[in-house]
C-alpha cells in the first residue's frame, strides 16, 4: 500500500489536481500527499477539499508554494475543517 506520495514541483495545475482529487476520494491507504509548487489555484484547492472530506485516511496534505495566495476560498477551508484528522500545510 502506498502511504506517502510526493508530487511536488511538477506543474500539475488545476486540471491535473482534479484527476488526482477524484482518485483521492477512492484511495484508502494514502496518508501523506505533497502537492507543493504545482500551480494550484483556488479551483484546484476546492477539488482537493471536496476529496479530503470523503477521504478519512489522509492525515497530511501539503500545498506550499501554489497560486492561491492568501485568499483561499472559504468554502474550501470549511470542507478541510470537516476532516478533523487532516493537517493541511499552506504557505505562499
């Protein structure tokens, strides 16, 4: 089982993150996921937040150095907060 996945600095973008978020919804083994530096905007963060709400095994999501800046969509933050086991690491 894959426990950690580091896809940092791969220019994945929002479209790529949408596909990863769809897979994350179904994944039951991944605990740590690093998507730092992947040109993810608020659109991509919303995809991840929706997936994180459904994924109960993910404990760490790293979103450092992406394109959403300090204005993360409040609806995404509310979705992240519903998964109380999840730590989301964010900086810009």
